[in-house]
C-alpha cells in the first residue's frame, strides 16, 4: 500500500497536518515514536486566544486565563504588561492528545514507530522505521527541533539552539505570568513562572548551555526551593530556514523552526503552517507535482509570507535585548517602567505565548 502522505511526528503540528489532509480526502500515515501522545511534554502551555479558536479547544483543557505579565530585570526592577486579550494556560499534553485523536477520527492511520530514514524512488518514498518500511508519495517532517527528516533531506537548520527545563511548583502565586531576565538568571533567554491557579505554577527557564545550574538557582531565589525535579524539558531552535521543502518533502512546526524567537513558543505558528502545508500537498498530489519548485512556491514561500515577519521581529527584539549587559538591562527596565506606557499598551500576550 502506498499512502498519499506519511507524517513523521504525532505531536501538535504533525497531527494537525495529518488531520487536515485526511479531511481533504487523502490517505495519511502518521508515525509517532511515543505510545503516550503528548508525553514527554516539551512546552509551557501558555497560548494566545488564537489557539483555542483555531482548533476548537475543549474548555476542560483550559487550566487558567491570564491578562497580566511582569518583566523582571536582573536587579528585580519590573514593569507590567496588561493585555486586552487574555492568554490561556492549557493542558499541553492534553492538547496534543486532542489533536491526535481528531486526526485518528478523520481517518488517519496512526502507528507507533521510531523513524529512521527515508529513500526516494521514482513515484514514492520508502519511510523506514524500526518496526517496518512504509511507502508514501510525500513525507512531512514534524519531528522536532532535531529533525531527522530535515537532516536526511539535506535541509540546513539554524544553529540557534536552546535547552529548556520546567517543573510544577506549589506555593502562593498571584495571577500573572513572570519573566525574569539576566545573565545570571538565564543567559540569552529568560526564566518564567506561569500560574495554573493560586497554589500551582509552572516554573522554568531556557539557556544555550546546560540549564541545570541556572534552573536550580532560580528555584532557590524565586521559590526558596532547589530540589524540584523538572517534569518538562525540550530543545528550542529558531530562525528562518533557507528551505523547508525538497522533492517529496515538507517540514512543519519545530522541524521547520516555525517558532517565536522571543518566547520560544511554536503552537500558533505550527497550526498556521499545518493549514498551508495541507493545502500545498493536496494541490501537489492532484496536479502530480511533488517537486521542490512546486512546494517552494506553494508552501515554503507562503508560510514565510504569513509568519516570517513575526519571526523577523522576534529576532530583532532578541538581538536588541540579549546583547545588553545586566546594568544596561536594569536601566532599560527602569526607563520602560517610568516612560514606556504607550509602548506597553501596544503589546499583547503574543509576545509571551506559544
């Protein structure tokens, strides 16, 4: 049996792409290496109001709503961002399970297997897993920030790699998200605290080097705890790739670095790209065009036109903020707190969310 499409990676972007393709009448294989979808969790789960709207998210998966965020400089100075539109704290593994279930309900053939590589033939691709070999006309790589599909297709990924760690902590928490900056806190990124309710919060950080010593220090300083083991860990890679397509191949989600460079979130961008990818694949299958030039025009160029400006703005913001010394950052935060009200009023939680 030759599938129309084989999607590698059954988390959010992969399952959504598979679902949309199946709903458009295509025969889709979805391969995920983990039996328990959404585990291990690799995301904080703070999203803008767009995400529940895009996927018709059940209310039971919304854990909390936040309309305020506080940004802390290295010396503890903070300013507050209040958004007209709240951000949602969601059950992140639950979101993956929900989208994956939608894909299966749409007719996707979901299998648990470890993807190893693929090989092209004249009219199809061999998708080689640890449990078997499958044939498909198109392969979609949605296999994360260290995508094997991207490597095997010779699609170069950016070198901007960060590692995140997060735990679930108990305490007494006010209802706003916290972001903490500084070279001693989380160099070139930030630490965060996102409350699920008054008593439980998601606390973590990301760094370009080993995050463990920074993670332990932040827990001591912010929570007066140090022995909480992380229950979420993951790799963040960001920046616009030159190509996210090749003959018979498309990349979606983290595999395509469709990630917000400031927050590291990729939920909204991944969902947008899944829609564009499914349209391009259906069009290519119907026209018998599964080559690089076709997918470049109908997918790569189109997603970059849609979300590329946001990625570029995020890169610019990173380049400005994270090249500052700690004293310079302290001064910036003090100035923003005193005189930046107009700037803050133009921002929303898209800056912080996935």
